[in-house]
C-alpha cells in the first residue's frame, strides 16, 4: 500500500473524518484530503505528527502492510546493560575505561595482523 492509502486506512480504523485528523496534526483539511488521494506529498514533519497521532512509528505509517525493516536485537544484554552503567560514570572514569578498551582492541588487531603476516613468511 502507498502512504496515501495507509493514511486513509489508519483514519478509517479510528473512525475519524479527514477534517478531524487534519485539525489534530495542524494541516488544512483540503491539504489532508489531497495527501490521502496521493495528490500532495506528506512532509516529514506532518508524517511525524500523523504517526504520533495514530500511535505508530513512521515505519509503520509508511509500511502498513508489515514490510517493516527487521529490528536489531542485542544478543548479549549484559553488554548493553554494562554500557548503560558506564554512561552514568563520571567523565574521567569513562575515559579511563575507554582507554583500556582501546588498548585491548589495538593489541588484538596487532596480534591478528602479526599472525597473518608472519604466517605468510
């Protein structure tokens, strides 16, 4: 379905008139009518307001048929939780942690590089 068709479908699901939706998102009713007919482009700002009004994401507003991009899932939530805790630390402590991490990553990259290049000798 097109964005225009999605706008109409969401409005009809809620049992609303075009005028009601237009007034809630701050556009002229005739402009909203043209958006539903595909005769007028929907700005990002208006699309964002429409998504909020309908309680959906912009992706859902545009891709109503379920052809949404796959969500990214974090397999190791403990890492994510740790990163959130690090963000709460004082700036000096965060810098110290990131220096340690950078040092370890550099060491690992050097080891990989060394192993690949020495193995080819």
